C-alpha cells in the first residue's frame, strides 16, 4: 500500500454524465485513506454513474478527478487496468464465473492482473478467503454457495491486490437483512485495517445505525455530510 498522504479520491468541479446527459453537476469531494463513506440517493440519482466514473468505466468529461494516483480525465485505455488494480470493485450481482470453483474464480482475476507465481497465488487465495470467513469453500462451485457466501467471494476477489479503496455498488441489495449485516461487518473490518470504502446503498438501517460520512445524490447535486446536514428522509429511495 502507498504511504502517500494525498486523498485516495479527489474530485473537483466535476460533472457526471449518463450518455450525453449530465446527471450530477459541480461535484467536489475527497475521500481520505482509511475513510468510510455511504453513497445514497434515489434510483437514477447518479450513484452508480459516479462509481463508474471513479473506476473509469464512464469518462470524466468535465472537471478533474484523481483516484489512487491516476488522473481520470483523459485517462488512456491502457492505464485503466492499472487504476483498477488499486481499487476493489464490488457489485450487487456478484459477477462470478459459475463454471469455475471459488479458487479458479480468484485465480482468473489474479492472472489477469499480473500474478504468475503459482505458490504465491495459492497463498494469497487462502489469505483473502480466510479474511472473509470462507477458507473452507475454496474448492466449491458458486452454485453450491448461498448468496451471502457468494458475496464474500466477491469481497475476497476485491481484496486480492490490496486496494487503497473499495467501491461497492449496493453490495447487500440482494441479501436478506441478517446476511446483509454480516457482510457489512466484513466491510467494517476491512476498513479498520486501513482500506477506504465508498459504499452505495439503499439500506436505510445501515445508514442510520452506523454513523459514517454520507454523500447523497439529490436533484443533480452531491450533498456531503462533512459540509452540511444530510436529510435521510427526503429523496432517499
């Protein structure tokens, strides 16, 4: 991990686009190393588009942005994989390869991001699965796992390259409340170890129970609880 003191994410005067329409305007925020923030807002308010811009799936057309040391505006296609190696990206729908075991899913990602030594790959897989409480599932197929266990595999996958920040898009959206809380506890443990987390969520319970920083997409703007009070009722879902 980098020992730089600069923010992991720094966005200034940015507009976030969906295709050719600006969905968020004049966005300014930073996320420091080791910080945890919720990203909330109604469906269609720009949460996913903002996250996609941070990992360069959508281009930053206006303003400036820097994530894990990489400038987003004008980033070259060849540099995007290197940016993503410094991020952990977690989706609601898991995106696992169902024709491969848990170990093979993780190995696939590791080889794609430059891992070559088989013994180091095996050791790292064991380490990240143990971290999410799934070391016994290493040789199972995804269909043999519950939804909560599949999401733990996804989290393990995101931790492989020791990311500076995890970007999580509704990571508990498909899980029942008890399982969702267990997944959230894993995120808290990861955060305590020094990894920053930006989690988009519709889970009102988490946002109210755990007093983390809140970024709210509302009416084309991003409201930051570091700067002003965030209303958790109007325009939440």
